[in-house]
C-alpha cells in the first residue's frame, strides 16, 4: 500500500514537473513566437521632434502628441557611467538573461511570500520595456505573464543594445519627462552624454518613484535617493566607499534655475513655428531629427522688419515674408504671420495662402518674350487703351504714356504693355510657363484669359518667391527646400541663360527703404481693390518675397506695393548685408551682345531704319528685326494740324487749335506726355508754353508722328 502510494506520488511529481517544464516552455518559447513585436507598439509612441540648424544646434522642439517630453538618443549619446549605474540599479544581469532573470524572480517570489504581499516585482529591463506597451491594473498575475511573454519576444527580435536604448529613452522621470535626455536637460541643463556620476546616480534613482524624488520639488528626498544608489554601487563593488564620498562632495549637482523654463521648453515656443512645420512636412512624418536651412539672424531681421512696417500701415494687420539662398534654393527664413499668438489668424500661414499677386507676375511675361527674341530692354512698347473682347485693362494711375521703352514699362508696372505681351505670347504658352515653375496647378484652365498677366489667377508667396529665383539662376527653376541636405531636386530650364540678367538690369533701380548704397532688382504688385501688397527683390545671392494684407481679405488704402511692401523689402535686403554678401551683378554679362537697334522701335535695325543706336540683346535669342521703318507713305501717322510753328495768343487771352491727323486709323494723342484721347481731329485750348504733340497708331507697324510748337502770350503793340 505504501509502495503504491509512493509510486503514485512519484508519478504526480513527474507530471507536475512535466507540467511545469511545459508551462515554462509555453511561456518562454512557444507563446512569444506567436506574439506580435511589442516594439511596433512602442514606435507608435513618437518621440519629441527636434529641429537643428546646419551647425547641429537645436533651434526648435515639438513634444509628442500625448504632451510628453521624450527625446530619442542612441546609446552613444548617453554617458557610459549613466548606463552602468542604471544597469546596476535596475537589472545588473541584463546582458546575461534572455528577458527573464529567474534568480531575481525566485528571490522576489520568496520575499513576497514571506511578507504576504507584493514588495518586489523582479522585472528586468526588458520586462519593464514590454510593460510600457500594456494597459490595465499595474500589478496582477495576468499582466506579469503577458509582460514575460512580450519581454521574451523582444529578446527574440532585437539586440540587447536596442532594448537598452529604447528603455533609457522611455523611462519616466517625473511629470511629463520621459527618457534620460529629457531628464538631464530639465533638471541639470545638460545633455545625457555630459552627466557626471553624481547626476547620473540621482537620475537613475528617480524611475522607481519619479514624482516623489523630483529634485525640483523634493530635493532632500532626491539627495537621499542618490546616496542610496551610490551605496548600492559600493555594495556591488563598482566603486569604493572613498569614491562614494568623493562623488558626493566633489562632483557637483549642476541644478539649473527652475524659475525659468528649460531650454527645450523655451525652444518649443517660437514665432517661426510655421517654418518648422513646413520643414517637417518636407522631411516626412517618420523623421524626428530634422536638420533645416533656417538662419536665425535672417529670420529675426525678416520678422522684425515686417512687424515695424505693418505698424505704419493703417488698416493692415498682417504680413509674411520668405528669404531664399539662390545658389542652393534653401529657404533661410519664412514668416507666415506677424501675430502667431492670435487664436484665429495666427494659425493661418499667409506665406502659403493663395492670393492675387498683382503686377509681380509681369517680369515672367517679359522674360518669356525676351527669351523668345520678341523684345529687349530698349524695345518700344505701346501704353495705350486696349480691349480684348470684354476685357479692357487700364493702368493704376488711370492714364497712359504712349510709347515707352520696355525697361520703363516693366519698372513702372504699366498694365497695357504687359497685357499686349500676354496677347502676343498666348494664354496656353503663359500657363505652360507658370506650370513649370509651380505657379499654376497642372492642367489649370484660366477662365479670366489675358487677365492672368495681372495676377488674377492667384498664387502663394512661397511659390512666387521661388519662381523669382529663376532670374538669378541662369533661367533655371528648382523647387526650394527647407532642409539642409535635401534629396536631389532637378533643375528645369525656363528661359535662355541671359534672360534673368536682362530682367535684373531692367528692374535694378533705387529701392525704397534703403540708403541707395546697394543695388537690387525688385518688383511690386498690388491686387485689384487694394487687398494685397507685394514686393519681390533679388540680388546675385538672395531672393526675397514679402506680402502685406489682412487674413480675412479686408482691403485698405495703404495696401499699395510701392509704398507698403517695397520699403520693408528694401530694409531687409540692405540688412542682409550685415552678415551675408549679396554678390555683384555683372555690368555686361557674357550672355549679352551689342546690336544696332532701331531708334523708333528698339528692335534690331534693318536697312530701312534711318536712325539707330548701339544697344544690347541676348546671344542665345536673336532679337526680331524692326518692321516699322518701311518706305511706304501709308505706314505712318501724319499730323496735319498744328504745324511746328510759333503761335501767338489772341487778345482775348485763349488760343484754340485744331488737332488733326491722317492715317489708317484714328490715332491716340498725347500732349507733353499726357493722354488726350483717340480721335482724328478735335479742338484744344492752349495757354502760353512749349508743347510736344504726339499721335500714336494702334498698329505697331504704323509709325507714330510728333510735332513741337510754341504758344506765346499776347503782346500789345
């Protein structure tokens, strides 16, 4: 009987042993193999995003979606002493076990059994890391088994170094601080790599009770915890008692001043937030260390100049600006709003908003015409009333100038010459040009027709400024970048090589807001109804775009490009010279050549041209010949009255003369440069003085005519 009982007992023991072995195998090998990688759950907990400048200095930080401060570091970025102390405190057998330390497990089990409650969890670093993916009650048998299974899975799939790295980056250190780097910066103003042994011991003691041992709130408890950690190091033989005393007395705890925000907290609050948003978007959602092209001095100059100028403009509440480096296409600064704290308008980035760009588009039309040999800077254009169907644009000042050189027409932003150029180029050609430079969405169909020449289609300041860079890049366009080392971006040929240099010469003149010591090419724009004021400026090395207006689209009389935007752009461009070289535009680029130009048309002179001068055109784009100087008498307007004589005022004190011309069509009349109207004949009253009367045909091939005469006052005998 006893023997039978012993046999049954032995069998039971064997069964229990087998069951135990099976359970251990089930927990440690089989079930982990069926478990998804816990690291995937951890990686969904994104770290704090960090932006750095090209020198490697942190310039902006943005904490995680759950408002935690958690910085991702490699093990090499953490002090080796900190790693050694953390292993000693949390898991001294970390590199020996495979996720579960059975020796520590059974010690903890016996302690908990002896005390009748859980006083020790025996969790390894791997188990703690696995536990960071769990929810539910913190202490339960089910949670512990799940933790063991997940820990084993981590060990199966990842190296010890990766597990330790993730652990050190995710440990809680009080409040919203997670990871050794956030703790080091917050408590000591140091990076984790620069911690001394005293600071490392204090931080390594925090995770057990992070909010209770915070040195910024409970310093005595934090110091006591540090001393216990140092005592544990002595117990483990990692340091001697003498070393412990030396650490306590001579390795200082370099606490920062807690009355002010930590550096990373301060860098989270920046007026250049919109720049960093766009840099992050370009880098991609999975990038958390973004090295961007941001230039702090340029950004400050841009923002402060826009703020000061906006304060001088009645009814104007916002502004935006963008600065590009021409050689690289890097965006050095971007101000999307001057009121980032505004709860409503401060969230709208005016640099990327689409608005009517006004006359800032005209240089692109002139460039396309120059690149095609249709004109040069000395070509004579007609500033006359024009009508295409129901579209009849006028100039901003409500008058016309007659015949003007292309350089004057562009610099003074005359509308009718630009619209005539647009009609000559054709809307499809203009749209294709804009599409290549991202100024127009592909397959865009402009319903306003030729009004696109005056910016009615709508464009963003970012796209417009990037397009202006083409003039300083030999006619090539390239997508701009916020990143210091972006992926390769192709360059697209838009114009012939010298086109930009000719446009630069046409637009270079004294700039409002500057001392005049430096020369820049610049162009303004004002949207219809004074809703937006623009200015784009460029030198050899930099391109700038600024905008003034109201986010709600409210107009203001002060919103005129020449007086609102240009002075700010001028001060910014001149201010850049304090820390950057603008470069010098060549007096006569190698892409130019001298040509005999017709005095009348400003085109390449032919044998029929009686008067000409030496001008310049592009080598790559032969200028079209003059067609206005034929011998036919029907190819010009003739002024019949008045004659080039001196007229005497009558005794009555007024002189009325007949203005009369002959030609194929009624000409447009200008008296001393002032537009009179279009007619064949009309009377006009004159006071004493010298007058130049000009009659200009609507057809460019029909030459204009001019007569100069005098009117003398009445002289009694």
